[in-house]
């Protein structure tokens, strides 16, 4: 189920249910005009979901919530999202993934 969600969505955010950091990720993306798929993970499912996401990421990094996948690839968490947004690289990445039309 999780691999399908990652491959079928231009942008998907995996987050702990009720996490304030996840709210920031979703708010920033919505503010840019992106409507990401969001999968909120229950506390008792975290370990298994992280394992699946790390397999999908092909050892490209440790997965911690909130985590975002763009165009089927591990993008990163809030720190990477903020850094690419501040540097001006985020909008072109989202356009290339088909998540943003400007």
C-alpha cells in the first residue's frame, strides 16, 4: 500500500498524527499552491511505516517524520523543505514533479 501511495502521488507527506512539524510542512506546501497527499501515521504503526519508507528510499537517508516524497523519490523532512524553499529551488522541483502549475 505505501509503495503505491509514493509512486502514485507527485507529492506525499508522511506524518505523525497531530504533529505540529507536519502542520508546518502542509501549510507551506498549501501556501505555494500544492495539494499534497498526506498519510498520517499512528504511533503504533511508526516502526513498520519507517521501514517501508526506508526501503522505498533505497538507503538515500534515514526517514524521520514528517517526511516528504516528491515524484516517487525521498525528498526529506521539514529542514530540507525549508532550505530548498529559502534558496528558491523548491518551486522548480515541484513544477518538474507535476505538483505545481504556475
